[in-house]
C-alpha cells in the first residue's frame, strides 16, 4: 500500500513537471524540409535569400546587406539539431560566402553578418579560418566606435545627422564580447560597456520602450531622437523593442552587472504587458500604430523576443522565469502553427508575416530571413530548457 502511494505520488509529480508544448524535433524537421528546398533554388552564393518580393518571387541580396549571415547561421543551427552532414556542407558554403565582409567598415551590422554564421560555425567546428575572419571583422566594426562620442556609429548619415545610433546596434555587442575573450584585447569589451551604457541612458523612455534612432554630435551630446523604421519618433517599433531586450540580456550574460539585467527585465515587462499585444503574442509591427488592430504583424520581432526571454529566464527568480518561459512558449506555439509557419511554398522560407520597413513600403507582411534565424534559435533554446526540466 505504502509503495503504491509512493508510486502514485511520483507519477503525479512527474505530470506536474512542465511538458513541452512545442514539438521541437518535428518543427526542426519541417524547417529542414523548407531550407533544403531553399538550397535547391539558391545555387549562386553571391545572392542570399532575403524575403519575398511584392510580385511573389524570391528576393535575394548581396553579402554587403545586413542580413547575409542569417541563412548560414540558420543552417548551422539546423545541422546542430540534426547532425545532417549535407546541412553542414551547406552551412560551410553559405558562411564562407560572407567572408569578404570582414573588411567592411561601412556598416555596424557585422555582428549579424559575421557572428551568426561564423560564430555558430566556430562554436560547432573550431575551424580556425572562422576565428580569423571574425577577429578581422571585430576590428573593422570597432573602427565605427569614436571614444569622444562613446557609441558605435550605425549609419554614416540619417536625415543630415552624422552620428546616428539605432537600438538594433545592441545586437552587435555579442560579437565584440566574443572578440574580447578570444583575442584578449580589452578594447572590444570596453566598447561594449560604453555603447550599452550610453544607449541605456539615451535610448529609453520612462516606460522602458526605446527610440529607434538617437543622433549624436561629435562629442556625444544627443541632438535628436527619431525613428527610421517605426510609426513615429515617439512610438515603440516592435522589432526595436525586441533588439533591446535581446541586447541587454546578452549584456548581463557577459558582464553579470545587475543594471543590465534590470534593464532587460523592464524592457520585457513593457513588451509582454503592452495593451496592443494581440492574444497570440505576435506583435503588430509597431506597438503604437494607430491602425491596430487592422495592421500587419511582425513575426520576426516575436521570434527575437522569444529567444531573448528564454535566455533571460535563466537569470531571474522562479516566478519571473516561469512567466518568461510561458510567454516564449506561447509565441513558439503560435509561430509553429498554420497561421505563421509554412510547411510548403512560402519561397522556402519558414515563417510568414514579418515586416521589415513599413514606412519605406519595404518587406511588409512577408517572410524575412532573420525571422527564421531567431525562430530556430528560440526552438533550440526551448528544447534545452525543457530537457533540463
Ligand atoms: N535594421 C535592422 C532591422 O530592420 O531590424
């Protein structure tokens, strides 16, 4: 009788432990199917899959576009999840296709372009060529940091402003942290701290939403706070909020400075509790769009935020951690359902319904390569968390 009771208790406890609500292995296999289709139609490695054009065709861009690293990076994640050698060969090919950007000093996006493919490739293979490319790339990126201003310059010109910095730039710091650790050169670390501190001071509003663009003068004074991709200067462009959340989560991971954790937690709260967030938790492209609810979503923002929240869940107390995991799980469930996930067609992309640059009438309600990347990353993070119990 006693033994039966103990067994009963164990069974009830086991059932109480969270069961994954997303079948990651199944989703990964479906992603692989889509991307094997993509590999079959993308044979020229100077043209990278980007999104779908308004005429329905596959839109490809060259390696100097900020998104060139996402395809290779996703292939590495899919190889990691499946150990399928053909994916490894494809990942190697699409990674090296971006290599020449290591010398590109004209963009702040080298973190996206180099760390997503080469960083994942290096993590999985230790290929020394990848390390060299990334160290050169980090050096190129660091030339965009002016110590008098204290931040990395995003673009060379924005509406006449000569030192614009966008919240997206927080995403490039993970790459520089890697370079600091790998090269032993503290310069890269110091740039991260300076950039993150100044962004924390100048990019955020009292409600912890962020401006998209902050324009500085040559000695680091704020001249203007603007938007490029959002609805208005004063609005909360959805993907920008997700970039900030991800960026400050990484800042905490790399420094263990609590001020960055606090910032990430506050951004998470703004994002998760936003009254305009729909029930499926896939945000409209801008939280303040006056057209809500008759406006387009941004699945890419949802994927970035889900991935960030899964990491952040490891740094906070139990209740908060649970709420982050639950939220990310709901996002992944919805992104994995028929409304957002393509099991065929979709020009071989995985997710539907992302929005790139609505004010420029560019990439509206379409698949976009970076949505796929962060969705796959979030799936793998979720699987690891569930395996830990
Ligand atoms: N500038 C990067 C983005 O569109 O999110």
